[in-house]
DNA sequence: TTGTAGGCGTTATCAT
DNA sequence: ATGATAACGCCTACAA
């Protein structure tokens, strides 16, 4: 193994000079810089990560905590994980993968051992038990998702309220007056995460503003429950022409059921989905959908931990950032002007 | 931060004793062991990862290199990544996520800096350019996939030849005599990976053994190309009653097209797919399919790097293991007795 | 069974 | 602009 000392000897300078050439933390004459860089290449020197971490008290690693549950749509998770990794590299950081089966203990472990300088949490719950652990240790963290209490951490998430509003606007613009919002199972609206509620609120407010009549029905996302939900909607409000779906599992069934009940999409009924683009593209008809910028989620989260790590390293109190990313509505084939 | 020295002082022993209590590398009297463990808990001691890596010349980290391409079915990739992480933890290791946009350089970087003790490569190509890099540095590696030249590395993969044979057997058992094998686009059979060829060979050998008449047709996996492929198959061999599909994209179209041409599955035609279970379950009818044990892939790969790292650490030449995992055929609704 | 001491490769504080 | 040198926290051969 080639060490700093080897390079120093080869270049005829001291070890500290080599270190400074490499870190750029103090000015070096052009000539010695060249000599050192030369030696580095010739000897094939690569700094030792452990030694660096020990001396600099910084590992240049962030931990990414991923859920094991197939609870979320997996390709999206992967996309975020990759965007995090790529973004981290641009800051000279590597990413350590932590699965959530370790629970709050996993987060504690990597932070307290100095293995990671900071942590990024995916799949954050409203009252996430990992957050108190982070606060207690003063661990720098960015959350992808929005918990109840965000003190001591930075957060980034989609702006679900805006997403809901986009749906209402789009259908209103097309002349629809009676809308049904097919949501997740009722459990979701309390447990897990706040995005369901935030979406609904955004939709509701805008719908009222635009004078829409609407109803919200939770739905478990199976074929059967979707059938039940749709039947009830059509019984309660036979003139419903617009559907907003926020439930990956209910999309397919809903399209089939509408077709089965003689309603053609988009001529007789319009459907706008809140889901990833990849999903929206794979139905027939392809779905008009509201989607957030997935990769941004990862990029911003990295930015946030980096800011915190840097601040903390300088003895400054890191600021708790909160970023909500604006979603986009893409018109595809499942929405059209209201009938008549 | 609590250090070894702090614990030693608190327990009234020397630092080395604490170290040995923790590592178990030499016998300790029950009483001091208890005192030390006590102090560890009371003070909340956690060993510093950097210092440990530096002194022990072992980071207790393995790098997992994942492809960025949506080339592979993403949920499977994720499943492997997670099983790798879980398995690694059981060996006291953590997993560093490396994306393939760094190319061979990424692998070099983590190994040469001592950041990782070993490497696991996913999505291995036949003539993978990362492998020479690994060999050159003497990096311990396990590959998920089977390259041309496996010297200096360990490998684990599905036994695709066995998978192909399972398909042939199943259809032969059901009395089918004319089979069509719908494969990937012709490019795949040369480029990328060998599994397509291995599957085909396994199928072919067994099919001949069982006296089946069969043909193999590459297929791009779009609706159009599947339509073309099927039309050609039925023109060439109108009596074809069995289909083997190894092409995720062609499955949906194939089912639709068979239906469209008046062939009911499984009464008129049987379809067996080579694909992940999750996919097989989501079609109507649910597909009889051959699937390998995904999580095992990760677990075995971890086992293999661990073996290599341990051996190398003891100055022993690590042995190049090769494990092929036996796939399983699950009968679902898409296969039945041959007609007549 | 336990302690001592040197070293692992970098960083960063003092000097010069 | 450059050099010595003392940490950084842990491991482990060598002693006792």
C-alpha cells in the first residue's frame, strides 16, 4: 500500500505538504504542487479511508435508510436511492445502505460509531420513532417525507396539497362538475404518513374554490373493494364524470369497471391519477397523472444533509430546512371534456 | 465521544483488556468481563469505525455495485440489494451502494482506498470490464451472474439451463408436442449476458431428449414485435400448443394475442414463463412460471465475499466458488393438458 | 489472565 | 510557502 509518507519521500517534501496539496487547504507553490501530483500518479497513491476518517473525524459517508416493505412502489424507491447515491458522489460522499429491519437502532449505530456523517431517511412516518433517536444524538439528518415534528432535521417531500389542487383544476377546466376522489384505505389517513391527508386537503380546497361537487371515498385497492367503492359512488352521485385516484392498486380495477359499466374513458368519464409516470404510462388508456420529480427528492435530501454536516463541522447550528417539490400534471389519454 | 480508554478507566483495566473483551480474541476472567461490559453500557461506548478500520486494516464494509439501467426488472434488483444488506449485517458488515455510472473506476476506488473489504457486482456481463480491474488489484469479489472468465472471483447465479429444462419437461408431461420458445431480442443472445443462451440450451437439450418439436424465435418485447413473432410461429407450425416465454415485455402481448386469435389459455395453448413470481402472479390467467430464489442470490454472494475476505485476511489464497441456484417451476393457471 | 507500547495513515496545529 | 509533530481511537505483538 502506498501511503502519504511514500509520496512525500518520492516528491522530496514533507507529509503535511502532500496532504495540503491534496486537500487544497493551503496555498502551495506551483512547482511543488506539480512534483507532488506527479508522485501521486507515479506511485498510484490513494488515500486510506479509515485513516482519513479517524484524523478528520469525518467519514464522508451518509447512511440511506430504506424500508423493506413492498409498501411503497419499489421502482420509485430504487430511483430515489440511485439519485441519492449519484448526488452524494458529487459531494465526495459515499452511501451506506441501511435496511429498516434494524429499526431506530440502525440509525443510532452508524451515527454513533462515526461510520456515517449523516443520515437520509426514506418512508418517514408521521410520528417516526427514529427521529427522536436522531435528535438525541445530534445526528445530522434529512428526511424524505414530512413527519409531525420536524425540529432538528431537514425535510423534503412532494407538495401533495399542490398535487391535489392540480387535479381539481384540471377537471374543472375540462368542465367536469361532479368529481369522485378514490383514495387509499381509511387506515392510511390516520397511520403511516400525512401525504394522503395533505393531498385530500389540497384537492378539497381547490375543488370548493372552483365550485365542484365532490366526494371522497377510501378504497382498499383490491378489485373487490374498488368495485364496491365505484358502485357506491355511482349510486350516490350518478352524474359523476370525473375521477381522481390516489391508490396504485385501484387504478387497474377502476378502468376495467368503468369499461364494464359502459362508461368509455375519456368520453364518458375522465380519470386523473396521482401516481408515478411509469405507472401512468402502462395502462390503456394512458393516464393523465400528477407526478412529482422523484430524482429531485434524492438530490435535495443530499443537499440538505450536506448543508447540515458542513454547518455542524464549523460549529454552527444547522438550520432545519423544509422543501416541498412542485408536482406536474401531464395530460395523457384518460381525461377529456365533460360529456354534454 | 466515549473511547476505549474511557471505558478502560471506568472499569479499572487497561485499554487492551477492553479491546479483547469486545473482540473475544483472548480469554478474559468472568469478573473483569462483567465489569467491562458494565462500563460499556453505562458509558454508552461505541467503537469508532474509522479507528477500527485503520488499526485492523478492515473496514467491515462491502460495496454493492448496482446498475442504473432499468435494464433489469427493478423490484428484483431491490430484493437482491436488500437481501445482501441483511445477510451482510449478520456478518457484522455494512453495505456501500455504488452505482454503475462510475464504471470500473468506482470499484477500483472503494477497494484501493480500503473503504470496502470486498465487492459484490450485480448485472454482470459476459466480458465485464470491471472484472480485470478487480483481478489487477486483488480485490475480493462475488459476482451475481456468470461472466466468461471467472478466475479470481466467486460467482452465483440462477441455473438457467435447469430452468429451460424444467419448461420442456413440464410441457412434455402435459402431452404437448409442438413448442415455441419466445426469447429476448436477438441482440441479447450475443451481448450482455449469457443467461439467455444458457436457458435456451437447457431447454433445447431437454426438449430433444423428450422428443419435442420446437422452434426458438427472438422477440423484441414490444406489442408489435410479439404480434409478428406469434404470427410467424403459427404460420410455420400451426399445431403449436405450448409456449415458453423468456421476455418480460412479451408476456402481456402474447396473452392478448392468443386470446385475440381465438386460442384460450390453457385449453388451447399452454404458456410457461421464465420470470419473477411477482410478475407471474399479475397476469390473467396467472402464469405457470419458472423462478429462481432471488434472496438466495444475495445471501450466497455475501457468503462468498466473506469467505474470500476471511481467507485473504489469513494469508490464504481464496478459492473461486461457483454456485448455481436451482430454479422452481410453479404451476398456475396458464398451462394444462395438450388439446385432443 | 492482564498490561505496555508501538503502529495504522491522515489531519491540523504550531513553528519557521 | 513548507516542515515537524502531536493527536485521532483502536488493535495486537510482546511482556509480565
